C-alpha cells in the first residue's frame, strides 16, 4: 500500500501502455493476496458480455480465463489492490477518518503533474490527454478522476494504517545482524568497551537497516523473535546474540510505547504528526494487513472459479 504512493500510481498508469507482449505465467510461484478459502459459486447464470464478434458474445468469464492464464500474478495483484481498497474504506468508516481539503487537493494535483511529467519524458510533445486517449485508449476525464480517487485512497490508507499501529504496544529497536556467531560476539565485545551500537551496526550489520545505524521499523509485541525480545530486554541495553535462520542478531531497545486508540477526532493530531516525521513503512503495512484480514475475512476464490480453476 501504500509512500512513494503517488509514484506507485504513476508507475501503474504508465505501465498500462507498455503491457502488450505476452507474459510468462508465474501462477505456480505467485504468493500475492490473501489466503484462499473455498467458497461455492454458481456459474449457471448468464455472464455479462465484454465484447461481440459478429453475433457471438464474449462473456466476462471467458475474458477472465484468458487474462488469468496469460498472467495470473497480474490478475491477483489487481484484485489485491481492490481488496485493500475495500479494507481501507471499512477502516476509514470505522474510525471516521476525514482528510484535510488542502492536503487532498495538493496531493491530487502533484500526482497528476507527475504523470504529465513522465508522459513528456516518454513521449515528448504529446499532451497528457492525447497520451491517455491514444496510448491507453481511455477517456482522459475518467482516467484523471480515477487517479484522484486512488490518491485519496492512498492518503486514507496511510492514516488507517498508522492509527492502527499507534494503538498497539510497540517498541523502537536497533539491530545488528551477522552471518556467524563470532562476528556477533566480537561486536558485542566492542560495544562493551564503549563503542556506540549504531556505529557498529553501520560497520558490521548485514541487514539493510545498517545504513540507518541499525534502526528497524517499530516492533509490535508478538510471537516473533523481535516481538518477544523487544518487550523483555532491558531498555538501552544490547541483548543477544540470538540465532535466527542461521544468522545472529543483537538487539538494543531504545523505547517502548503503550498503545493509544480512539476515533479519528481523538487520534488525528498524533497520527498526522507521526506521518510528518516518518511515512508508513513496509513492515508496518504488512502487520496491519495481516491484522485486518482477521477482522475483515477475505475470499478471492470466486475469481479463480470464473477463470476455470475450481479446485483451488
């Protein structure tokens, strides 16, 4: 979901014009989307028509089958976006989230300007409306309207994700990950002699957090290694090394926070200030998504049944 949100929508829009060549079917390895749950579906009803050839109608089920077996990963990703859009809407309504008019207008204008800029780079001299009409075969007004809707959805997603995150008991941690026990113990010994943990993480950690001195996304209390250590280790002290998947982890807990929840009017200021400081991170989003799928059960098997895959 969502930073970089405007860039993601721009990339999606521009990518539509490039999706012409057949793609290999990655369905066997695709893991995008919620877990599948069998659901009966009746297909005897007449399918909506997407095209006619002479007097022959092409049904939506036939169209979905063609798309699914051409690029199943793309189909799942598109459905995933729709599913997440509905979850965001449900959580927006539950919390009563309201966007500021200025923020919404500024963000929508920026997204549209970014699309126009990238269109100019890819097709110099071609106006945005012409590009939408000729390259995408879409109505410019409808295209722009949907882009504005997507920007609004992204802004709402950031706020419902962060509101959920701030309602959880969480901890700020720094980590140092090594490939072997000896390296972890050496780092621990250097820290004991006075070397700053964040500097050691920059120098020695093989985790991508190394460039930020080992700072990891805030950790929610849970049954993972970090989700346990972050709430058992003493504040300010380095714990470990802990073995995880053949590598060794040192953890320093910098702070812990109690969760604070409520309706939007009660949490808005805290959420907005936190978003100004730091956008929603991947780890934060995936934890929210997993939690939301437990609250709002998702079943995408009807898509696969329409595509002729009834045994999934």
